[in-house]
C-alpha cells in the first residue's frame, strides 16, 4: 500500500510537488511554534516557582527579627548568628532575583522566536494575509 502511494506521488506534476513541499514547511513551522509555546510555558512555570520562593524568603527575613519573648526567656540570640542569617537570606534573595531576570530574558527570546516563526508561517499560507497570532 505504501509502495503504491509512493509511486502515485512520483507521478504527480512538479506543481503539486512544490505544493507538498509548502505543506511540509507549514507543518514543520506549526510544530516549531508548538514547541516554542511549550518552552514558554515551562519557563513561565519556573518563573512563578522562583517568584514564590523569593517571596517566601523575603517573608522569612521579616519573621527572623529578634522578638522580646526570646530575650525575656533568657535566650538572647547572638549578633553573629543574626548577621549570618540576614546575609544568607540576602544572598538567596539576590540569587532568586538574578534567576528571575534570566528566566524573563529567556521567555522574551522564546517569544521573539515564536513571532518570527508565525510570520514565516503566514508568508507560506497563500491568501491568508496576516492571520491573528496564536497565544499560549
């Protein structure tokens, strides 16, 4: 069955062959667009998780302020311990912020690539003009 189909395809005129190539290119571009959208979704989810980790870290900084209760019970925290905790929290927040910026940049790059693919796809589709962009 496949051999018969291949034989029939070889007998088609070149115009049909060119149209098939165009169809193949369209299919490949649609697949690439879908992959870009999936990558963007993954990046966005990573961004959201990191953003929540950063928020939690900031909330912990606010909660680690020495309270009067611990001092009254005779367990006054050492200055060095408090300074070390603050430094560790600040480093984590800085690292999370840096990673958030990197993810945002990667997301924007993926969006630009997706838009370029959509423009190519619109150029291959005859008579379609400028089709509305697909959103994730």
